[in-house]
């Protein structure tokens, strides 16, 4: 029989993050405002991996360069999970709602292949 | 009956995102480099919600202000999922690996309550 | 008669920014921390203009698209001036010092044409 | 007699930046798109200095912490100058135009002391 509360992977990750902050008494720093800044910092580090690459080079990443990027992406995800939790937001539900909204907002037949339609969102 | 777990839910979300881009022929714009920029743009929008708030105000968000933030967070998550997929990165595995690394890197007894130790990561 | 030089012009701009905030009683929001977030928000808006462009397209911008970018760049500059002032930093002097440092750090003959040397700064 | 072209401080800085890139053959990497990403990366580094500070702490920075921030601010300014130049934008003129626009857009008597009016720009 399934026990979603104890076995669910994202729930376990969230519990580890809570415990990590609790053990270090770092919760005091984790206001939503500060977590948004921490997220920004990690996105900045991620950006630095890509800034001088051509688009094509960015599609062919591998080895230690990709490993470094994998860590930055993990950091972004970690802060996004912590931020959502602090704000009481169900992250996956928010994503599902937003995709549904985008599906309505950008009818395929009207925006197909157009960067401009896309940008003007 | 058990709820789908987050791994299944994430797989469904990824499939919807793939189909969304395919139907609109937008895959051509989605190089990893461009997706990193799109992620930056969404983090910028998220930041705008928080820039003039005190930390305490950021802990008490509700109503339409929180709804707007929820959408920005969803956008960040969506681009992070798309970026991971393009790079062939298993996002949850990357997060689990990074948490394990952080647990080793910041021994609780050494860094407890210290913002400085934290920042110098 | 000589044009005012950039130092004088910058001094005038700074005075206008001070007066602008004073007249609106907005100084209370302008802690360095908040100004850094405001800067981030503007850089996010700037990024949105470029995220789906090819590098070549980004070199050929004109008309209303360029006008919009010009405004975002102005916003970034405004917050950077405000931030420097709050922190007591002489912005042009900081730039001159950093260029001198970069000239030493990246000897032309060693890094010529290499993106990798550049990234590893 | 004034010789703005040869003595103006910002003009000299721009010339040093051009020469710096030319000597290293780095102009090939400096598409506007890439410079926007480089700007983002530097703003991310700047943000990392501030993310765990209270607003009050951010007002009292000094010593080596402030020195580090001064360098990041210089980096942001350098990329903003390079970006403006590549796009043919007169940076100080753009700032002056934007301030004039803001003065009209936010009449002091209507928005005084209100963070909300400010955010809804």
C-alpha cells in the first residue's frame, strides 16, 4: 500500500531542507525576501556559465562544465522549494495551474513559430 | 486510492511542457542559453514583488499579492524544468546530491546561527 | 562654450535623484539591500528584451524595441547611482580602479581570444 | 580651452574599455545579448553580498565587505557602459530622459510615502 507522506520524493526533500536549516539555526535568515535574493544569486552563478557561449555551444555541454551547471540548477531549485514552503505555496499545483493558463493564453494556431507573440506575454 | 507521487506528477508536467512547446513550434527558441535568460527574467519579476517590502512584510503576504507571486514562482519552476530537460539533468537527483554535499560542507556544530559562515559558502 | 563634462553631468543627475526621492518621501524604502533588489528587477526587465533573440539579432536592434531597451538601461543606471551614493562609493573611481585591476589580471598576450580564460575570472 | 573629447572622464573610461577588449580579441564575445548576461552575473554576485543582511546592516557596511561590494558595483557599471556603447545608446542622456519621465509619471503629491504607488510603476 502506498504511503505518500513518508515515501514521496519531494516531500522527503522538503523535510531534509527543513531539518538542515533547523540544525544550523539558519531559519532566522530565511525570510521570503531574503530567499528571493538567494535565488537571484544562484541564477547569477548559473548565468555566468552561459554568458560567453553561443546557443549551439550551450546545447553541447558536457563533462565538468555540465557538472558545475547541475549544481547551480540544484541550488536554484532548493531556494525555490524553501521560498514556496515559507509562503505556503504548493509548488507543483502552482505549476499545473500556470501551464493550464498558458495553454489558454497562447492558442497554438495563433502564435506558432513566432518569437514576438511569445515575448509579448 | 493513493495520490500520484511527485515523481509521477513531475513526469506529467514535463510531458505537458514538451507538448506545449511542440504545438507552438517554440522549441527553436529554447536553447539552454535562452532558457537561462528566460529564468532570469522571471526571477526579476519575482524580485519586483519583494523589493520594497520589509522582511516582516514578506512573511505576511496574502491575497492578490500572494497570487501574483505564486504565478512568478510557477514561471521560474517551469523554466527550470525546461532547462534541466534540455541539458539532460535529473532535477530531483541533482537536488538530493546537492543537499548531501551541503550537509557535509556545513557541519551543524560549526556554523550554527552564523550568517557569515553561511555567506562564505 | 564647452559642454558640461560627464563628472558635472553625473553630479547634476545625482542631485535630481536625491530631490526626486525627497519630494516623494521614498528615501525610507531605499536601503542598500532594497536598491540591490530594485536593480535586479530592472536587469530582469532588460533581459526579457533579449531572451529569445539570436546574438546577431541583438546587434541589429532599432526602433521601438531599442527605445524600450534604452529605458531599461536607464533604470539600471539610476538604481546603480542611488546604490553607490547610499554606500558612499565614488562610482567612476571604482570603475577606474577595477579596469586597472583587470588590465593586470588578464595580460593580453596570455588570454587573447579565449573565452575560457575570460570565464575563469 | 576645454577639450571634452580628450579629457572627459567617462569618455576616457569608454576608450579604455574598448582598448581592453581589442587587445584581448574579446570583442567577438561582446554581443549585446551576451553583455546582458554578463551584467546579470555581476548583479547576482552583488546580491550575494546582501542576501542575509537586514536592511539596517546593509546601511552600515564598511571595511573589506564594502570593498568587495565596490568591486561588484564597478563590474555592473562596466558591463552597462559596454552594452550601451554596442547599442549606440547615450547612457547619460537616457538617464536624464528617464528621470524627466519619472518626474511626470509620479507627481509628488499623489505618491508621497507610498510604497504601493511606487511598486505599481
